[in-house]
């Protein structure tokens, strides 16, 4: 007999929070608002009840969280280097095994970073907020 522990609601929330972080902090570094909006329509990293059923165990949930966190770490690094490409590709493949759509190649981020002009994005969080 084998005992398998199901993923917890807090892990599901953490996965959703990591996806929101990618949309608000990572994608604006590389892509325009129109491109990011298109990613939403294409359901890039979209999580649904079905996905969380596929990510059924604690181990699976931790693998998904670790893969997203690794992608974040790589893409937040000040210098994207080709040495990160195999790690990037491995984590993208891991996400796709769990049904999370992430259709990017490492080179796309290198090219996007070189072409992107720093500007404000509607997807980034505000640097300050007015409390009333």
C-alpha cells in the first residue's frame, strides 16, 4: 500500500500567486502590454480546477511551484546567459507535463529583453498606492 498526500489549498493559492507574479513582474520586463494581453487570451500559465486535479499530490504541487520559481529567478537575473537555457527548458517541460501552457523558448526572452524599451505597463503593480 502506498500513501499519497493531496496538494493543499495553500499550495494552489501559492501557484496562482506565482503566476500573477510572472504576469505583473516578469512579463512587463520583456513584452508589451498588447503581447501580455494576448498571453492572457492564449491562457499562458492558466490554472483551472482541472489543472489542480492533475497537480494532485504534494510532490506534484511542489514541482510546479519550484519550476515557476526557477523560471522567475532566471528571468529576473540582470544578465540572461545561455548557461541558464538547459535549466529554463527543463522547467518549462516540467510545467507542460502538468498541463500548464508556457510556449516560450529561452532565446525569445533574450531577444525580447534586447528589443524592449523601458516603459510603464498596466500589468505592473503600482509603486505607490493612495489610501483613502
